């Protein structure tokens, strides 16, 4: 984190001339990579400084304690590439100021400064738990200067002129509480951000030539991501130097950043023509479109931007089939490095026959195709516990393929028990690496134990789940029996669609929850993922419009800030256990008997469906369990009531 461009105590401000402050701001602007000072920025500073000088001088004269308060001008926010105009640290209260030259532009600034306040609350460690007051400051603006925090950490946005700001500071002085711990301003100014942008936002930042470390900065999770990226790059480099064929398995808990590692590695300049690939079609579409839109916004023609992204992010099924069918067996010209996201979803031989009339599994085909190169590295990113599709080969398919091609060197994480099958094969050259497994959730930055809570819920351990729920204080999980309550809750959480980076919310449901159609949630309705994930809340096709629900297939590998999980009768609590059902015609069929391996796999897929759905939110979840209808045999209240009761036992409060 780069400290503020200018920083001093209130009592010291008069010792700096306007020219000295402007020089410091210009220097910070240049050091931060902005080589051309915009005219409007300079004009804003020249208007801002005399105003602050007047307010601070009057405040110090009126209250002696304010002499120790601090002024910080131009405070950078790394992940956004933006800066907060000014911060006033007044004992234990952080005042976030957005300055405007005219009162007419104050409306849009209100959303902007609230966005900054949320950033500090959620991503700036030294601001956690501190009171934050966002305000818009403009000359000739009618002031709303009353300050009353009550219970919330972030005060409603105030709009003030210079006299209003003076009144606000006087109000803060009267609120001083000697029992409250003061902000350590030096630590606050130099505090590293710990942001975890969405997959989409991270991809945009990475393809702007940043790295995971630069985007996400500190925290245990980010350190793990950086170490994993470096470990993968080292394996690629060794394969290049030694002319080896290497396959590297990267594993991690849901939301731990596996995809981010793949994107980071694919974007590194020292990896020649690496391709990021996936069989997750919605993920491919959303990433391609998001990156193409981003390039277009920065001047690239849309057709050219789309073409570039189609080349950088590819469909693994097309890559494999096209190269495998080459009668001349030519080596791929796409490059020596392939990052295969969600490699556990590679097709087995039966699925590949159904899709392509080829009698080989995809792992066999990929290894054969890449094996034509002098050297190559396949980075197989594995999401364990998320298998939801028929025909996915899983880890066993990769093991069988590697058995047939022993010239490949295999790298596995030494902390992932799911990959022990490779370590037991003495014929394979297997190496383990401690940094190839990610065990901290980055998606849910406020809930490191969320994945453990989800496991406990799905494993039928309500006592442990309830204990873990106590650690989710900054990650709300709520329960309702009314769909409209869920919608209202979601709208309240993301209550500012005009924010520069608005919070996204959406309804999701299992593809097997077919009787939700009676409530207006039709899981058979086809959504367009790019519209659902990328369009703003005013678009009826957007997730945030809260009308169209996405299923596990559309959301796997992607995320929202808040989700409303619409719980269906396909997965329900009965007699103290989870029971699996499928709607056939007009009745539910019990699918709990597992007489053969195929049925066992299908049962596990149903459980994994809800694991995927429960892990899609970054900031919070509301679960809607319908009340049912005694007159409809497909929606009987008993199909839902025990599920709702069980979730309450798992620590989820009912908010109706």
C-alpha cells in the first residue's frame, strides 16, 4: 500500500505552503504511475487546499484536541486504481471526503464516497471495527451536518460545504470517548489492503499486466496464491530448461483462488503463449466477454477485442478434439503451456464418444496432443468436491491416462489426500510440492471457515456447523420462508446500483429444484451468462434484477457478492438425514438407494450441487426454503419444513 500523497497533523498544516503541498501531491501522482497531471486534478487541489486550511484552522482554534487529528490527501486504493480525495482521522472516527468543485456534481459523488467507505471497512485492516463517516464536500453546497452513528459502522453519507464540514468536526469532538481505542494513524496510512476482487474483476486487472500479488496484496490467502503461482512458474521453467513433459495438479477448497492462479500464470510475460482453457463453458463466455468489454472501453474495437480474448481463453474440448483429429499428428501451435481450469471435469471415454464419437478419454487425448511437443507443461487445476456432471472423468481418469504415458513428470500437492493415488504409483515420476494446494477461501474474504461450515451442513453435523457459524459474524447467512423477503434482503445488501463497482446479487437454485416454478423460479429457463453476470441491475437479464435464477451449471467457477439460494425439494432433510429426489412426471422419485457405482456417483453429484450453490457468494447468503402447499403433492410442507429447521440448528437465523 502506497501511503497518502500528503499527510500531516492538523496542528502542522499551517507549516506547509500551498506550493509545498501541491509539490508533494504531484510527486505522489508521478510515483504512482500517473505521468501526466490532468488539468482538472490540479484545479481541484488548488480549490481544495484553501478550503481545508480554513476549516482546520478554525477547528484547532475551537477545540484543542483536534490539533492531534490527521489530514491525508490523495489516499490510493490499489485494486481500483483510484484515490480517495482526503481522509480526516479524528481520534477513532475516519472521515472519508470526496471533493467536488461544484455543488452540481455532488449527486454522483455520494455513491462514489460510499464505495470508498465500504472498501475501507472490508479491505483495509486498520479500519476494521472503526467508525467511518463518508461525506461529499463542495463549495456552495447545502449542508447536512448532523452526525449520529447509532449501531452502524458506516454513517450515512453527508453532503456539506466548508461551514458544514466545520460543524461536523465540532460534532465529532463532542462525541469523543476516552474509552474508545484511537486509530494508530501511522499504521493506518501504511496498512496493506487485503482486497479479493471477483474472478471477473481480477481477470480484468491481470490482463492489464498486474499480478495476483499486486492486485490482492496482503493476507494469508493472498500469500498462498502468490506462492502457488510461483511454484507453478518454476515447474514450467524447469520443464522448458530440461525439455520435459510435466503435468502439475493444483488443488484447493472452493473459492480459494485456483482459477486466479491459472489466470495469473497465463498472464505472466515469462510464460510464452500460455493458454487458459476450461471445459466450464459459462466461465469461458463470461471471462471472454468481460475482458473484451474492458478492452473496448479502453479503445480497442469490439470485434478485435473479442477476437483477442477468444484466443487467450479457450474451450478445452475444442482444443483437444481439433488437435487429436489432425491426421498428420502435428504438435499444437498454441504454445507449450496449457492451464486447464477445473480439469476434474474432463470427459471420460463414454462421454467423449457421445459428444465426439472418439473412443478415448479427454485426459488421454490431451496428454497425447501435448506430448507431440519437445517440451510442455499442463497445469491441471482441480476443484475437489465439485463434480456435478455426468461423464466427468475425475482424478481417476487422469491417473489412468498417465499410466499409459509414463514419460510425463507429475507434480502433486503434498497436502491433498485426493491425489494420493498418484503417489502410490512407483512407475510414475511423481514429485510433491507444499504450495500446490490452497486451503484458504478467498471468495468469502470475511469467512475463512465458510467451506468448513458448508461441509458440516452437508455432512449432517449441525452441532459443528452451529459452532462454526459463530465465526461468520462478518459474513451473514440468513434463512427465510418467503421469496419476497429474500429479494428485499438482497436489495438491501446491494442498495447502491450506481456505485462505481456495485455489489452484485442474484438468485440461484439447483437444476433439480423443478417445483420452484410454482413460485416463479423456473430452473429450466435458459439464461445468457454474460448478461446475467455482467449487466447492471437495471437490466431485466441481470442477476441483480432478481428475476432469473441461475443453476449450478451456470455459476460453477463464478461468484456474486450476495446470493439468494432457492432451496428445492430435490435435496431435503428427512428422519435426520439428507434425502435425494428427482421429479419424474408429477411425482418425486426417491434416489437414495445406491445399488451400484453409477448410482453412488449420482448421489454424490446431488450433494455437490448444493456445495457449489452454497459457496457462490463472497459477502453473504440468504437461503429461501419455501413453506410448501398442502394442496400440491409435489410441494408438501413436509418436503421443506425439516430442512428449514435443520438449517436453523446449523446456526442460520430465520429473519421472517
